[in-house]
C-alpha cells in the first residue's frame, strides 16, 4: 500500500462518519482495518505519519462512543480546520497559531476545570506544527542580545508550560518530536485531536 492510498481511505472514513457510517462499532472496524493497511507501508516515515493519523482516528472512535461537551466539540472543529495540510509551511503555521488562540478562547468559556483542560489539550498538536514549521523555516523566537534563541523542541516545551494555552497538569510531550518531522509535508501530517473531516 502507498501512503497516498492510506490517506485517501483515512479521509473517506472521516468524511463518512455521521453520513454513510453512523454506528460507532462500524467506525471502529473501519479504523482497525485502516491500521492493518498502515502496517503494510514500506517507508518508515510514511508509517510514522500514518500512525499519527491513526491516533486521531482513535480519538474519533472514542468521541463517537462517548459524545463530548459543546466546548470540546467546538475545539475539535477548530483543531480539524487548523491542522489542514493545504498551503505553504508559513500558511500552515499561521493557521495553527490562529487555531491555538481560538482554542484558548473556547477553553476560557468552559464551565469546569476538567472541560477546560480537555479543550486545551487540543493545542498540543498545533504547538508541534508551529514549532516544526518554525524550525524548518529557520524562524526562532527573538531573544535579547547575548542570549540564544529557542529551538523547536524548546518552543513546544515553553508552550506546554504556558497556562493560558495549556491545562493545569501540563501537556504531555508528543510521541514524535518536531525534530523527527524534517519536512513540511510530514509536519502537516502530525497528530491531531478528534477529526471532523467532512
């Protein structure tokens, strides 16, 4: 199987949810079949990208089995829009940054700390996209004279400690670090929160 075939099938399943696929069990079976197909990808970087997307698909299955709150649903929609792979690396980075800001605003409206944290956790993959594209473009946060600038991994860690966009318990480090995503195309395929690709 080629990665393009995997991605086409992934998009088909995500778009079909709520239309052709309405039963959570049926969705789960489709995602498991997709996981088996991903294991046949010959190129390791393609398998890594596929596994990142499968994590997202697993989130979609979990969401289907246990519908979330309005705030989490809204944040999920923002996440989907903000992680779209279309456009240049700079456009993808700007879209992810705008998505992070919008998710932070949604989190501020959440009625409970638990919902707030669940919403803010959706900023993690966006932070990875931002840091990866900054690194790829040679962009770093400005630093005072005599101080070094932050690398992509450090920028992500800095984001994770920012309580305005991160839950109180912090954001876990991504399983695939930004440095391992060397190209804009693979960065765009980084992990995302629950998908609404339809």
